[in-house]
C-alpha cells in the first residue's frame, strides 16, 4: 500500500499552511471559495482521505449505529434494514450491519466487533439459540444505548420494538376456526424466542375461546425454512388422521409446504387450509395465494433508528418507555377459504 496522504503533504505542494488546508477541506467559511477549490482539487489529485475515525475519537462520537440481525437474506430483516437506512441517512448517521446466522457464538463475536468499532448505539434482533445476555453487558456498563427489535430479551430492562405476536397468532387461528377448521396444526420456530412463543399463546387463546382442546402434538417446532416446509408436508402425508388446517409462523415455510403438498396430491385449501405470517412477497406468488399476517417491517426499522437517534441527540429518553408495539393485520387470501366450510 502507498503512503497515506496527509494535510501536510497538500500544504507543502501548495505552499499553504496546514491549518488553511484543514479548514478548506472542512468547508470553513473563513477560507475563500477559490482557495477551497484549489485545495480540494489537489486533495483529490493526491488521493487524500480524511481520517474520520481519528476525528470521531477526538469527539468521542462516531455517528455510527450497529445493527445485528439473525439473517440478511430474510424478507423481514432486509425490509427492516431498508427502513433503518432511510432514517439513518436522512439524519447523517451510518449503519454497521452484521448477521449472527442464528448462532449465539457468532452473535457474541458480532457484539465484540460493534463494541470495538465504538458504535454510538446498538440495535439487535437475537439469534434462534441465544440464551445469555452477558455479551451485551459491556454496552450497558459503558452506557451505550441498546435497543432490541423483533426478537427480544423479555426481561432485559432494555427498550424493545415488537409487533403484537400473540394478537397475530390469535387472529390467524381464529380466522381458520371461523372457516370451520378445528384440527389446526401450528408450525413454529424455537420457542425460546418471543416471536414464536407469543404466536403460540395467540393460537392457544383462539382454541380456548372456541372450546377446542389444545393438543401439544399439534405444535411442531421447526427451523421454519424452505426445507422445513417440505418436511412438514411429508409428515402430514404420513399421518393416519390429517389436520384440516395449518397455521405456519413463516410465509417462506408455508409456501414451501403448499408446493410440496401439491406434489403429494394434497390440495390447498380443499384438503388443508394454510395461514402464514409476515406478508412476504412469496405469499402472493404461490397458488393459491397465501392468507397471512402483515408485518410492518419497514416501520419497525424506521422506529428503531428514530428512537436511537432521538436518544443520542437528547430528545428522547430510552428508559422512559420499555416496549413499543407496532400494529399487524390479517390479510385473507385463497389458501384459507374453503367454500364448503364458509
């Protein structure tokens, strides 16, 4: 690598003082426009890069927010991040984004990287298997603000941004029951995570309200992946008494399941009705189109970054509110509408 160009190199070539060069590069009003143009042109010619890191260390502020998500290739998380980036860019903040790949070990490594990168605040959606809060303690000790979103620690005393997952689970299950379906299997993810445990609570609440007995055998814990959807379909095919409906905690898994059920000559919704969760674009590509719960992912990302920046600017106290709950809604499509049941 070549030598890093400094303001002293630019000053030497133009026979100006380093102070004048520094002020011009920072667009200081005391320097006239002609001199600014001359200095900026020379800086570009020489390949000068301003050392933001050193400048930020002096200010003890980086204008950078760390974001840790389980996976970047999920529709929900990519949409959340799009919302975050929009607000961050408008406010002059940068995001450092990393993924845990659903591993606590990787999440721990990510938090260390964020801490050492001196982020001003950290936004986290926790991995499937995370069961320790210890790796977040250094942020609290340093009074670096920490917000959890989507997948949270329920008793961490940190602010949370979520949707009402229990309400979503309740509405999905209630809709199926009102269509006349009673033997409803719930396909879910790791129940350590609030999103899945709360959707299960909603499912149980709807069954109870309609006096349908809850059967633990009707709750199937999976990875909620494309592969899991295929496995669910094959498992259903092998059952002597098949369910009449599925409530799946992920559209991706639900769509994969529907496609495999078709291959196995089980039709949706005539043989089995299906409701998903998230309102992923794939829910409208599959035939029949998938009934689902709309997840306001972009709004969640915007809310998370707005809350963080307002706190960093002293306009909002994160301690003043513990949980922000965003609204979701049931979107009814063909996959759950069985005419002879309605």
